[in-house]
């Protein structure tokens, strides 16, 4: 895995922090962490988009963030477990993984991997 994909994955993970922060932050310290997470997340995505197709970067970033946020809400914040939500999130992740694989294959074919 190259550094750009690592940026996308880390940005997606950090997206979970700031999205949850937007909903649950109650103290100034929590809002500062939320704002820092937004900045770091966007910085990583911008860096990745400089080297990878922006559409794929955005789709993977938001897909990971969405899946992570759904999981965090259920595991950490008491959101009720819902099989339909879990299955649809798994479908979303399958699409994200497929986009990454297709993008990597296309880059290899062009000799850019």
C-alpha cells in the first residue's frame, strides 16, 4: 500500500472522530478536538487527492467515515443494533474496497502504481 492510500484510510478514521464530535461534543476541549480532527482529516485527503483520482479518494474517504461512524454510534454511543443498517454498511464497504481495487488495477496497467 502506498502512502496516498494510507492518507485516505487515516483520513477516513479521523473523519469518524470529527463526525461524532459534531454530534456529541459538549465541552470546549471536545470542540477543540473535533476542529483539529476536521483539519487533519481534510489535510490527509487533500494530500491523497494530489496523487490519486479525486473521485475514488472521496468515495473511499466518505465510505470509511460512514461505516466507522455507524459502528462507533452502535458500539460507543448506544445506538440500537439494526441488521439492515449493518448489511447496508457492509455493502457500502464492499463498494469502497471494489473502487480501491479497480483504481489500483488501472494504475498498474498504466504503470503508475
